C-alpha cells in the first residue's frame, strides 16, 4: 500500500485538508494542474482494494489488496464503500440539480417528481455505516454556487455536521428540503461527506464567489511551476545561455521556457497573479528530443497557446501587447502601427500569424532576455 511519502505532495496536502476541513477549494491560473489534482484525489479517495487495471494516474501507487487506509486520510475507518460523485457547474445549475427540487415528470403532463441532486445523493450514501462520499465540483465559479448549495450552505462546516455515528451534536445545523413525497423535512450533512471544488480565478465570464461561501472552504492554490515544465522538456534545472541561432531541440525548448517565465512576470505586473499561464498549457504532448523539425512544430504550437493567452488577457490594451511582443526592438517580427481614423488614434500590431522556426526562436530569445 502507498505510504504518505509515496503520494505527491499536493495530493497529500489536499487529502489532509479534506480530512480536517471537509471542504477544499482549488484555485490557480489555467494550466497549473487543477484537473490532474482532482483526478489524483478521486482515485486515492476511493481506495479500491486489489486494483490491478491500468490507471490514468499510475504515478500514484495504488493500495494492495490487504492495504489499510492511512489514519491521516479522510474517514480512514470507512472502508466498505468510498464513492466519488462528480459534477460541473454552469450558468444553468440550480438547487434542484445539486440538492432537491421539483421537475416535470416525463410522459405525465402536469405531474412533477422530486429530484435527487449530486450533493444529496452523496450525503445519503455517506450516512450509511462504513461509507464515505467525495463530491468533486469542477468550474464551481461558472455557476451560481450559493444558489446551488442553497440552505445546505449553513451545514457545510465540520462542526455543523452530524457526528460520525449519525447522531446530532450540540452544533449540528439542520435545514429544510423536499422529501420524496414533496413534504418538507429536516436534513443535516453527514460527517463522512467531503467536497473538493476547483475554479479558474481569471475566468472573465463569471462573477467572484461570495465571501461567506468561500470561508467555508479551505483554500488550496496552485501556481505555475517552471521546474515541471523544464523537466517535461528534458532541460537542466538551471536556465542556459541562449545561442544566437538554434541548432538543437534543446535550444528551442530553452528559449520557450525562458520566454514563458518572462511573459508570466509581466502578466503578473500588468493583470495580476490569477491571469498567468500555467506550465501545463505548454505540455500539450511529449516533447520530441532528437527530431529538430518535430521540436520546431512543438514550440510553434506552444507559442500559439502563449500568444492566444496574452491576446485574451490584454484584450483592448494594444500598448501592453506591443510591449510583450517587443515591437520596439528591430529583432522582433512584430511592429506597432498607428493611424488616425475619425479624429482618433488607432493602434494595431502587425506581424506574422505563424512565424517561421527561425523567426520564432529569435522572438522567444528576445522575450527571454528582458
């Protein structure tokens, strides 16, 4: 069975936070590994004994058939049925989808039925002896989170739950919801229920989460990690001096990694931490080590991702984009053009949509040096 040291640090930290706080919220820029972390935690939480199949998260050792759940895990004594319930929030997510509510009965005009949403089903499962439930919510800030949780919000905190044996404590918080026949009944969240949510703070299409909602979750933040990207690109830990002309795949990857670091520094200054780009966004496939042509294609694809990201982050701010693309330098393939239209100064950046390998290397080297 895996020991504590066998499990990746961030996975271990999140599992420990779940054990203590019950609810954890993952946040960080895109490409920092939130989805990867959700998958890792999901697989380990289930603790499937005797698992022998090929797992997408095979980097984590899975328990042997006789393995006991470590005491630092969420609900270590609940080993009969450990189940994960997954959902994704969007603008149409409602309380009835997450807890309970009335919906029309299909095939019976004028009749309604009571739904059992994700959190409700997870709660019922966790009420049984030997069971534990983990609810995973991706894109939690894309939907009306407070409305989706509804009255269940008052019972989220650990001290507001039922005791481990299902009995109420002096601080257990009950709330009303619809029963199976439409009547209202009192309900409290069980002790062995856990919630792991993830969000992208920089998503401009959503509203910030309510402060009262956020304080019920333990925050866990993921940041861009240059060491992970350099390892993926088979680069040494320390940056190397870039030659004037790229001759090897390693030269191209070095320029890409260093340019990414510099662009993230400038994004941090111009827009803030949440708008940076994570390492995972440039790890779209395996990095060819020997084939120079394949390496050039890899870097070109990565640059398209980088360029698309800065275009979105600095949309409408042409001067900022001009600075990022080093338009003031003669070695940059991009230039800032200014013209007058209807009495107003109009600025636009001109240059290649898809630079050649030589031009792209020169640009990445230019960005990396500043």
